[in-house]
C-alpha cells in the first residue's frame, strides 16, 4: 500500500456520522439488518447502540471514534482486501482500524455468517 499522510489525515477527519448511513444502506440493500450492523460495530469497538447514536449526533471524527474505543482483541484477525488495500498491511493504525470496520461491513453485506464476521472460532 502506498501510504500518504494526506490520505491518512483525510480519513481521520471524516466523521462517523457521514459514513454510518452508507454502511446501513449497504447492509440493508443486501438483506442484512441495522441490528446486525450494530452488533458488528459493537464487536469491533465496544460501543452499544446508545453510544453510537451519541457519537453520530456529536459528529465525531473517526480519529475520536477510535481513540475512545476499546478495540476487540481479535481485530487483528480481520484480513483481506478492502478498497484496494490489504487490511493487514496498512501501516497507519487509525487507517487500519477504519478499514477493519469497512471490511466487517463488507463481509456483512456479502452474506457472510455472523460467527465468521465476529471471528468466533
């Protein structure tokens, strides 16, 4: 992956509120539910639905979103390609965490079983 500080900075400054509707639309279009999306987000960062709603209303950046999160210890098991980048090779930790979330949403929308998405093995 060609790392650019501009790309990492741009991602850090994006708000969770601006991306969340896209996540929801993507999973619903593929027959998954809002509850499943919330379960996936909660698994990754530890935020329950109430906290997620607060973060959306506060329009927190991804930088703040992940700064206050408790990343799941199994997050390192999230691998594969998202947006043309191999997740496990991303060097900037914040960018990698954002791509972890993108990858989980992608797996959910592609119909992967919840046990696999949540790395229950």
